[in-house]
């Protein structure tokens, strides 16, 4: 195995640009006539192209008979390949001196230089053509399928100078042809190579993508963004956040995917705020999920995040401000300014309007929907306002979700109060059963934990307190089990106060307790 110094001694090959003045082996006696012809006709692109194609065919033929050397050098492992690279570089660089804006020459030059550094590119075969106007998620899937892989390649440490020279060639090409999307795409492709030197792995790549978006017209941005988002997702960390924030500001269709990334990156507060914003927009008809999710499903995903990351997402109980009911103010209906309408506004605030003159509804800033705001959420207020008031048929899931949130925060008394409030307000047996089963499971888990704590006591004083709490919890659990038929009867009568059979059952349950049988609470809560 060759040493690192021995491998580095044969490189770099293209820095500085090879020339017969510095390297006499670049030209053979057979090349004299070609050089004389090019000197006589330096402005003939056809003459240059013929010479380049001939040299390329000779290079391919000579390399077929050569055996591979050290794999760290990739395509440059044998002397013949290294000499071919220098000869082709000299010839193409000479041609570009006369035709610096020739896309044909630059494409051939970049392709040749890329092969000798990255190795032979391979692609999976696609059945059918790509969709022209596809959603971003579909374009990302297509780009991932079409992603190139390479056989061999020059090691990024050993061949650092050659990698740097390749990047420099692409930069020169873009200086002359900045609006050619294919050059940008080929340039961005090299940053996906597994042997890419670390110096080019993050900052340079991000800035190159940004330059591509600034340089190319907006109609071509859909060819850049899929690769940019794929690279940002693989990179992770602040880069993922910065890139996805920029994209969803223009196209919110990737927001749901972005929230999953945020949860994986352990940034639940930002993900929860994005999901809450999507659920509210979907409920107002301003957002349509690419995956076909309903507003309630989006709110359910938000609730799942809240349950799993209660401490990170929700406000502490002592930080929650009591909500004060304010009387609704009737505001005058504002009309947009118009020279032909019935009203010409002479004073007062301006009203936003679209191109047709219709007023555009604007909503006040809400920190609960701003992912950049670090203020935590008042979970109970949100569940009551955006959940229980809108999705009354899903009250069971919402009440148990709120109670689970309080349990995860260690607020057992609030969880108990939430379960009780939920059972006293639901209108269906399904919702009641969901809440009751979760309530019973919570009581059993808490009792089991207290019994385990008593099994290994640490202090006599703590043991006495634990025993007292255990007795209280067990009595409450037994009372809950005994109350079940009464609670079911309450639910059915709230649903239909005119159900005579349920009233008869109520009389049988309560017996001589006339106050309970009358049950003013049932009528008041219905």
C-alpha cells in the first residue's frame, strides 16, 4: 500500500493548467500537424471540436488496456489516465481562450474534469417521463430516484487540490454562462458525492444553492429547490431549519414534512406551532393538506406532539394568565377605497384590497402560530377554543388529550379535574367511554406507582404521607367505579332529556334522593 505522501506526490495534475512549455510530454510528434492547424485557424470552432473529440477517443482507447492502481486515486490511479487528463485539460483550456462563451465546449470540459475526479456516474433507469407540473413532494421523490451514484472517485483528502480545481472550473464556467441551468445542476450534483472534501460540505454548498436561486429566473427555481431541500434534510441542524423556513414561506405544501423533521430534531415547540397554524388555516379553508388530511387530523397531530413533549411545548401552570371575557365590539363594515363605489374614504385607516378592489381579510399577529417565537403555548385554552368548540363529535379524544398533557407535566389534580369535567360535558357514550377508560387507567397507574414506592420506603415520614395518599387514591378509584352507571345515565339524559326509560333508570339508581332525580344540572349543561 502506497503511503499518503507517495500518493500526494503525483497530484495535482491540473494546477497550474498544464502546458507544453512546462510539460513537454503533453505533445507527441503525431500532434504537430494538429497544433499547426489550430494555430492557423484559431477562430474555427469546428477545428477545435474535431481535435478535442480525437484526443478524447484516443484517451478512452488507451485507458481500456490499463490496470487499476490504488483505489484512493480513483480514475487517476494509473499514469496513462493522469497523462490523458493533462492533455485534454490543455486542449480544452486552449479552446476556451478563443470561445469563452461556448456552452458546447464548457459542457464537454466540465464533463471530462468531473469524470476524472468523481468517477463513473451511474443512474437508475426510469420508466416514463417526469411530470412537468408536479408538487414539490413528488419532485423530491423523483430527484431522489434520479440521484447519481459513482463508481470509484478521487479521495477528498489525497486529491484535495484536484477537488478544489474542479470547483474552480465550475465557478469559471458560471462566470461566463450564469443563466445555464444544466451547468448549475451539474455543479450542485458534485456536492452529493460521498468523497466530497469537508471544506465543501456545508457553507460553500448552501451559498452555491443560494446563488443559483438568485441567478436563475423564477421559472427554473423548481429545478433547484428539490435538490436544495434534499441536501438540507440530509445535512440537518440549523441548515435544515433555515432552508425549510425559506421555502415554506413561499410554498406551504412542505410544512407537514418539515414538522416531522422538527420533531426528529427535537424542536417540538416550533413543530407544534406550525401544526396549529395549519389546523387553523385548514378550518378556515385557507390550506389544503397535500396528504388529504382534514383540519381535525392536523389538530390531532398537534395534540400528539403536545402529549409527547408536554414540558417543551406548554406553559407552566403558574405562567397561564386567566382569560377574561371581553364584550364583543361591533365594528363598522369597512369598504376599500374606490373612485366609482358608493363610499370614498377621506379619513381613517386604510383597508387592504386585492386587484379587483375587494377587501382582503387580515388577521392580527398570533405568537401561537409563529415558529420563530419562543413563547410556549397555553394548551388548555387552545384545546377548548380550537378543539372542543369546533369538533364536538371528537370531545372524548380532546378531553383525554388534555388530561394526558397534565399527567405528563405531573399535574395530577388538574388531570383529575379535566377527566371529571369531560365526563360531565360529553353527549355520547363513545366519548364518555373513552374518557372513563383513560381516567380509570390513570388511577390504576398512579395507585400502582404509590404501592411500588411503599415497597421500598426511604423515610418514615414520607412513608406515612404516601400511605395517606394511597388510601385517598384508592377510595377515589372505588368511588369512580361505583359512579359509572350514574355517569352513563347523565350522558344519555344530556343527549335526550325526553327519554322516559332513562328517567326511570335514574329513579331506580337514586331511589329516594329527589334532588338527584330532578337533576337540574343535566338541563343546565345541555
